[in-house]
């Protein structure tokens, strides 16, 4: 039987989901709106949901139909009607309440709003793992798995059938034969491994504003990929003229001042795939972020690595070019001209500002690869 409180909880969750959906584009564009980010939930501010209630006037001041006044006079305290007041008057700004939203629900909303197709894992990346599934009840087992509801019902049936049940003074005491315990069967569950490799130019032309765009985009990309795969490995590569693999903190907080050689990053990425993430066992995604700069004579070596050692082995290679006051912005056009017609798993887009992150995520994830 559904209790009123259960219906209220469901209704509240529906309202919260609607508010999150309405503001999803703002959350994507402005990552700082997201609060605490845990392993399975994220804290999101939504407009305050006030429960309707009566507000009573001050005691002793009279009410409608009491005290002085003529027909047609305004009803109220009479204060603040002139528009004058200090500190902004009585009108307050919109208030927000933080709610915890599971990441899988957030991913589902992202997929619905952007119309993202579900990813079809490729190759031999699917392996079988055994998992215990509780799907039956038996009469023996450890007390930690006792099914209290089934035990009570069994005891009640026994009391009624033997005539020991008294409606006026019901006392249901289970005996050993009444006890029921949860039981399980071992099932084979497919596990699909996936890895997301993030590459970012950290040369002097990339500012903190560009890194903030990358951080926002990476969070939403991770959120979607985690909803599609049972396991997601993340790797990070930074580069200026020299590239190296780093942890997540270093990826977002390192800033160099040297030149730019994209081939150095592609080489580290190719070696990472060959040595640690074999394509036969992994679904691979590479997301590169840059302001479009590269040392001119490096293009030949970079494109050779990209075309021969990366693109043939990944589900998708995504290049996002962030707008920078210092970058040349030429690399995007060069990559598209070289590989655009040959590789369907290559996607490129420009990310001019925060508002463009929403469209970039749809471009990156919209093919369902």
C-alpha cells in the first residue's frame, strides 16, 4: 500500500528533476554552479521549493472588516508602498536550495536533452564476470540474510491455521520453521572496459579561462561515459613542446610557458594505447583540447602519429579547439582537411566560450560510438 509520504517524496523528486532539466544548460556552461562532487552523486542548486502555507498578520492590528477604513481602501500594513526604502527594499533575490542528484540520473537527463544515442561497445571488449544476484528465498541461511517480512507472514499463517491467532491480542512469535532467508544465484554479467584519454595544451597561450572550459567539458563527458560503461579508466596527458602523462590534479592546474609540439602528445597517447590499453580489450576515447597552435614543421610528424597509431584504434577521437587571445586557431582546419573525409570516428568543434560547451558535448557524444 502506498503511503501519502511516499507519494509526496515521488512528487518532490519529479519537481526537482524538472528544475534540473530546466537549468541543465546553465549547469553545463557554468561548472562552478555544481557543488560537492562525489563518486555517485553531485550537489546541484535548484530554485527553492516553498510549500504553500497561510501567513497570518500581526496580532492586535485588526483584520479585514475591522478597524478604520472605507470601502475601496487598499488592504495591508501600509508600509513600503511609496517605493522608498533602504538596502534594496523588501524584494529579495531568488533563493536556491542544494539537492543531491545521482550521477546516473544526471547522465540520463543529459542524454535526453541532447538526444544522445546509447553507445554500442565495439570489438572484443566485452568480458564475462560472475555476480551474486539475490532473487529467491529459502528456509535456511545466516541470520544476516533473514527476510523479516517473509518470516512474519509465515508465522502469521501458522498461527491462523492452528487457531492460535487472537485478533484482540495478536502476538506473532516466529519459530525456527517460520524463518525465511534471502538466497542468491550466480549470474554472468557482461563487463565492458572503457578508457577516456584527455590531452591538453598547457603552453603559454592557454590561460586559466581555457582550462576552466576544458574542466567543465570533461566532467560532463565523464558523466555520460560512466553511464554507458561498467568501468571507465581516465588518463591525462599535458604538453607544450614536451608531453607527459599526469594525474587529474596536475592536468587542470599545470601551466607552462614553452612552445607547442602536438606530436609529443600524440606519441605519449599512442604508446599508452599500445602498452597499457590494447584496443582488443578496451573501448578507447581520446579528447584533445588546444587553442589551435602548433609549431609549423611539427604537423607532418603529428599527423603521421594520429593517422597511423591513434585513429585506427579508438572508438572516437574528439578535438575541441578553445578560443584563446594568443592561439592561432589553425590546427582545427588542418586536422579536418587531413582526416575529415577518411575517418568517421574523428569529430572536431570549436568552443568559443562557456555557452558553447553544451553544443560541443553533443558534437563529441552524438554519434554513439
